C-alpha cells in the first residue's frame, strides 16, 4: 500500500476513533464527577452504627469507601482528560481527504510529464503575449 491508500484508510477510521474517544471521555468524566461528589458526601457524613455493629470496623469501612471513591475519581479523571484531548486533535474525514488530495497533487506536479506540460503552457503563453503586441 502506498501513502495515498493509507490516507484513504485513515480518513475512514478517524470518525470511528474520534467517536469512541469522545464517548470514553464523556463516560469517564461523568463517572469522575459522580465519584467526587459521592466521596464528598461520604466524607461529610458518618456511618450509621447500630448497637450490634462493631464501631471501629464500621468507621474503617466508611473511610475505605471514601478513599476508594477519591481514588477511582482520579483514575477516571486520568482517562477523561487524555481521551478528550486526543479526540479533539484527531482530524476530520474531510481534512484527511484534503491532505491526500494535496499530497497527490504535489506528486503529480513534480512528475516529469507535468513539468513538460508547464513548460509547454509557459511557451504558448509567451507566444500569445508576444503575438498580441
């Protein structure tokens, strides 16, 4: 496969990759917000301790749940930010097609046949200009 083939393939794939990353960023961002709110709610409250409960165990479990919410909140934040950044930096399908067209045009213009055509056109234009004077 040549560069043009790879660019055409990339143009087809960019939409899917961008969509997947956008969904991952949205879901992990929402989970991050929920986890941080839940950890704040847990941190601001104390566990309900019944007379038959072991007080230290219940408090330790409450603190562990709060810590886990914060920990997983930061994990989801570490997923949300890079996914959103990469999704926003992926070029659109039309941009990749424009890049492919530009690259192909450059290769065509650098070809020997195109150079001859440009020289012939310049010669013809020069002749037309000199004949009109």
